[in-house]
C-alpha cells in the first residue's frame, strides 16, 4: 500500500475516534444539563437551600468544562474535514454533532438565565428569607441528582483545572462562545436531518415499568369502610375530557 | 440554531406585561406567609403524602379578606392567577379556574412562573412532548400529536438533540424521591397546559392564555368570533375596592358602548403589534390597520378627532414604527377618562362578567340541535387559516393598486359580501 494511502486511512481512523469522543461528550453534556434543570426547578421553592445552590454551582462548573473541551474538539474536527479529503458521510456526521452541540448550549443558556433571575429574586442570605419561599410541595431538590452528576465522566483528561466562572460570567462566556462558533464555522444547520423518524422514542423501553402520572396521583378514597383507588384527576365527576393524564 | 417561528408569535412577548405580572407575584408571595397566608393541608395519595395543597374555597376566602372584595370578584381574581399559571389545580387539571369548594390546588414553582423575559421556547415544548411520548408509549392527546408532528418537521435539524435531552431529563427525574417526582411532573404538566393549550373549536372559554379570549355567540353580527385582548395598561389598583377592575373576560360587544370599547382595544392591540413587530411586516401592518380602523367607512372604525386623523393619515404615506402613536395615545386617553370607565360600571359589563364566571348552558331545542349538527364542520386548524390569510394577502398585494384608498374600497366591498354569509 502506498504511503499516501496509509496516511489517509490513519487520518480517517483518527477522525472517527475523535468523532466518537465528541459524541460521548455530547451525551455527558445532555446528562449534566438535564440534572441542572431538575435542580434549578427547585429554586425559590420550599426545597431551596444553600446545599442546593452549591450543587447547582458544581453542576454548572462540570458543564462548563465539558462545553469548552467539546467546542475545541468540534472546531478541530470540522476544520480537519475542510482541509483533508473526507467522505461525505463523515462530514455530515460532524456537522450533525455541531448542530446538536449548539442546540444543547442554547438550551443550557436559557436554564442558566432562569437560574440567575431566580437566585436574584430569592436570596437566602438571612433566615427571614425562607418565609417568602413558595410552598410547592417539594421537600428535597437534591436527592439522587447529585449522585447522578458525580457519575458523569468526561471522555478526555482535564489537565489544568482552570477556575470555573461565576454565574454572570458563565452566561456571558457562553453567549460569546455561541456567536463566535456560529461565525467561524459556516454549517448550514437546516441541511442536517434527524437520524431517527418521528415517534421513534416511544419504542425505547424504560429500565423498569414506569407508573403513569395518573397512577401516581391516585387518591385513596375511604367509603363504607373499604378503601378504593380513584384517580385524582377526575375525582367524583368526570371532567368530560378524555383524561390522558 | 433556533428558527424563530414568526407565525405563532402574536406579538405577545413584546407586550409590557411585566407590571401586572410583578403585582401578581407579590400577591403570591404574601399567600406563602406561614402565619397570614393561605392555609395548606397535605394531599393524600395512595403511594405517598404531599404537603402544601390548598383548597379553592380557602384561596377565595383569603383573597376576599386581603383585598376587601366580594367572593365573586375574589373568584375571578383567583381564576386569573390560575390561568396565568401561578397556581395549578390538582384535580381537573385542564380547566384553569378556581372552584369555590374543597377542590385542591398547589402553588407553581418559580421556575415555571410566567415572566416576560423568558419566552416560552418551542424547543422546550418539543422536549416535553418527547418525554411524554416515552412515558405514555405514544398515547398523546390529539392537539399534542399535531404539535409534535409540526415541531418534528420544522425542528428536524435538532431533533436528535431533542430526543436525547428528553431521555436524559426523563432519567434525571426518576432519580428523585417519588413524592417530589410526582410534584415536578404535575408542575411541568400544568406549565404546558397554560402555555400550549389545545385550540378549542366550539363555543367554550379558553384558558386565559396571553389574555386573549375567543367567544362564539349565536347573535347576528358581521363576524363569527372576535379576538379581544386585555390591555395591561389599564392597571388594576389593589388598594381601592371600587376601582378593582380586572376585565379578564370581555365578551362579544353587543351594545353601543361595549362595541366602542371593543374597537378601541383592538386598535390599541394593532398599534402595539406595529410598534414591536418585525420591520418587514410593518408597512403591511400599517396598511391593514388603516383599512380596518381609520379609513372612512372602515369595518371597525374608531372615533378619533380630526387633527389626529389628519396627522396619522399623512404619516401613513411613509409608514414607520411610531406612525400610529398619536392615534394610540388619543384612544388611550379616551378610554382612561371616559368610555372604559363607564363600560366597567355599566350593567352590560357586570352582566357579562357574571356570565363569564358562571356561563349559563345553551338551551337548544331539538330543531336547533339538528341544525347545529348539520352545520357543524371540522374547522381548520389556525395554522392553515393563517396560511390562507397570508395567501389571500399576497394575492391582493400582487393584483391590487398601490393607492391605499383604492385598496380600502376594495376591501370594504369584500366586507359587505362576507356579511350575509356570516349572520345567523
């Protein structure tokens, strides 16, 4: 085999490895941002606490590390696609990852902004602040989520521990990152197509049989000594709509 | 990465609603006070007990006591809080009203509060629908299915992200304790009932989404249904009982005064839309407003004085964002000083408010029922109606002359044609 042929194969193999690494990082980012959303949903409610806010900061820092690493690697991947001869599928796959990454950053950014507003609106500096927290029925915003975040692994080695930015700077940083990336790489995002058809996620079987919200909302009604279950949605009278929970 | 869908943005996010939302939030926070707030009780479910449930009658009693108003007004106010999304019902969750009985409600978490600076993103809705798909194995309601398909089409480029995020959010929610998970699911569901309600096709009250009500009456009139927006500029004054006005249900104008108010409000809405809307659509919007409200013999003519009319018409020759400001200010002052105040005190309004809070049943006889059944046709989805309107406008623009008065006369002829078809 000619040397040129071999080097092209090497390049392709390396690009595929980088691609897999980026895909795994994208999954990790999704995981971290979903946990972040669950945590932020408790801000301002009765489940809010300083522990919750610390956990939010740590989750944010992890997301920041993943984002910066992933943006660098994706940039390198896409510019490599430009310079060296690439198969069309490889190029398309890289563009797809690019669009997914930018969508994830946008989504995360909106949650960050909400978090900033909520933390500003509900400061927890004094004990009296707790009186104005909203009684939502939630008792604990942390359980399980902190552990889930801790299990997330970044698929590359973080060599230098750069200090993570505070909330305002984080938001500003992400905004400038988004605009910079969109300017530097001319990817036509409308040309990216979904890999799975509509309604495909219905077939993904959950790890264990999941209760529907209706099941969980069942109220125990005690009548004539024997108790029976009634759905909380239509307690007594039927609301007239097909109750799809 | 997000293609903003201009079609469904009614210009709402540009409306200055922040003032009234902040007032509602202040009331909400007062209700939380452990001593002086609303009494709460635990909600007993089969699997667990969830605290902080409140009854409808307690909410109404608290509001009536706090603002020194009668239970009827307190009930409307409470329903407004529910319709905005600050409180959600635990039973009968699709009807956003306060019931003056032991029905249970809960406070919505601040993350899901409605506020101007966080526009309700379609991406989030798509993720929510995908999550519901996973959980309910594809059994979604009709309007949700339609929305899902629509979003899948025009968000196709980020659909993989949406599905991935939905799966991760689903798994993250499962990590929480069961009662907290139930609460979060209820909160999320309530949020989307407020912000993405199903579009009703028959004469029923819509939840107070973005303060727009659609009423359908069987009265003779030139148009079949009318959109009237509530304008947050007419602020509510909490401190004075007599001035406590929250005209959340403005019905079909069938008297002179209420008709005038209706036209003025619609004109005001049009002006706001022009001010805050896109530059591209501006010229067209200005023309539309002129044809509908200002021109001689316009179908919804508003009464502004000669000088203001002169200035406005002159300005419309070269329309810009603020060309209708003079007319808008005039209408605002008119309403503030005169017609709106009188309208609110009028028996007509009191009657309609009563009817809105407790709508009476239709009393159709057999013959009418048969006729209704015969005439009933599945109405077009608003997306298609809007597309048709756009096509019609494009056709008119292509064939019509440039002169604004000629266009207007053409439209008034068309209006006369449409008249007999729509009267019952």
